[in-house]
C-alpha cells in the first residue's frame, strides 16, 4: 500500500508543479497526476505546498555544559521543535573533549540522540585538541559518515586552535576529502576587548556586541580562507554576519577557492540594538558572532542564494535562569538562542510572502544547498523518485503570533516573541512516516530519527 500526498503544489529548488507525490515505504516513488490506486492512503495537500524536508546543518541540541547539565533542549524537545519548523534533518555540532578522542565524542552524541530524536540527524566533528592520534582519527570519522570538521579561531583555552593546528587539521581533512567548517572570529582581540570592558564596569548585554566587532570576524575569515588555500581544503564558513566577512569569502572565491557561506536566521531579523533592550531583556540576543547593523542585515538578505548559500539556525536555546548567570557580567551570559523551529516560518513570512525570496530559493537555502554541501543529496534535499520521503505539507493559510509559550523547544524565551508569522506545518513525514499529522505530533515517534552516514561533500556550484 502506498501513501499519496494529493493535490498540493510540489516545490523543489528547480521549480514547482501541481502534482501528487507517491510514497512507498521510506521513499518517494512517483510524482505526477493519476497516481492513486484503490487502497492507497491519501494525505490531502489541497491548497498547500509540498516541500522537501528542510535540513538544518548548524544546531547545538542538548549542548553539554558539564556535570551532566545541558542547554535548554533535550534531543527529544530539540528535534520536535525541528519537526514543527519543517525540518526533517539536523546536522548537530559535536565537540571533542580536551584530551578525548573523536570516536568517544561521536559515541556520546549518538548515545544521547538515538533513543530520542524524531527527525534524522548527522554530525559535524569539532576538533579542539590536536595531536597525532587525533589527526589519525579523521579518516575513521570519514568512514563513520562524519565528513565535516569544525574548527574555531576564538575561545582560547576552550575551543580555539592556533594557526599551526588549524593548518595541520585542514591538511588532513583535505587529504581525506572532507570539508572544513570554521568559526571565524579573532578570539584574542575579543578577549582583550572584553577584559577592558569588564574592567571599566561596562557589563550590560550590549557590550557583547561592542566587544566582538565585525573586523575581528573579517580578519579571522580572511585568515581561514588563506589557510584553507595553503592546505588545499574546502571551506564552509559558519554564521557569517557582516559585509566585511562576506567580502573576504568573495575574494577567496575569485581566487578560485571552494568556499561556502552560511548565515543564520537571527542575523536576518535582529541587530545589535536588540542587545540594548532594558532590564536584561537584551540577554536573549547574546549570541556569537554578535548581531550587527541594519546595513549588514540587508546585505545578508540580498546575498541569499548567490553569495550566501545556506541559512542555518545555530539553534542553541537557554532558559531565562541559565541566561541570568550573566546578570552582572555580559561575558558570563551563555551564548545562543532558539532558531530551529523559527527558521522556515520566518523566512517564509518575511522572505517569500514579502517578495524577497522565491519559494524555490527558500527550498535552496534551507534544504537543497545544505544537502549538496554536506553529502546528503539526492537522498535528501529534493523531492524525486528514489529520494527519502522527507516531506513537509506547508499550509500558507496558517497565521499566528510567535511565542515561547507555544513553541516546542525547551527554552522559556525566544527573541522572536510577539512577531507575526504566516505559514506552518500541517503534516510532516520523515522517511515516509508521519511525524506531524494535522498540526500535532504523532505518537510513538521518539527515536524514529536515524543517524545519517554522510558522503564526501560535493560542490553546489
Ligand atoms: Zn554554533
């Protein structure tokens, strides 16, 4: 017996058509008219768009904070939020422990995600402690389906690598045909500016943005691009926030380098001014790199699809109680905000409905491009015979006011509180199984999400 998604407008990055979609088992088997046969189960998509499940390639779900504690999400709440936001695959950031192996870190993340996730998941490996045995593990990770490696130029003594270690890892990843992800900010400059601000007594949330200037991001972006050039590595720059950093990426591309740029939903909606909201409200907008100017926000919108290929969430929610750890010092506020569930409805409302993005472009930046860059295409990232039946039945007639009271992630706050959105998920299938039906979470889906062994990455352009 097949399932027919009937009467919707099927949208991919390449175009749209009114058609039925036939699902058998975990796969799409046909797209077209007249696919129904007796006994098929029908999911009515009349008046709706049928989108390929979105892929969020930058999340921090259940981020460990030490002592068995974590940020505001569990693997269940985070992936439920993903599903309600039209996302059927997340690629989460693993961080190696100091002195630990990559294999142990991967096992830890898989152990926590496996029984809980309701959508599919893969991982990037964050390498923070470089040694010859760790470099040797890069080949092992590639075989395990972890084909991208995240490196940091900020957070000295915690996450940051110096240039020698950046270069060593980039060479090994290049030799293994993997992809380097870079968090590009000059950590030493930022640490100096933060220490000076704290010494002056400038401790309110707005100093988070003032001590993480755009030039510090641009410098590290330029350095990462040049190191990748020297190492022969392909580079994906996570959370690009500003014109200056984007200019460095474009310069690298003009030299012929394979470099991709990601921005995140919050940089398209908020600016540094939000950090100055009174009564510690600004703490909700403390995330890194920091929010920038209205001009930067506009540059990011106009760069989508041609210069910035991916919009991810950098989802990292915290409760108000966790944010309050920085009540007396902005540098102690945990960095991050929710975004997994927000990404699609907010891009749809303020991008597609307002005419800044086509639906096809929305699919490209949230699904098809990440699938191609991260070795999941064409299994995921499109709707085609043979692809996984990861399908979003997107109802454009839904209208609502966003609130932490009704969102699904584990946080009791959201920077998007009170904002208007149209469009939402009516039904959602992950590998053919309904995870959301009629706007509600289907029973028994906990643990349905499966680990994705990703392939070697392939180019978008
Ligand atoms: Zn992140």
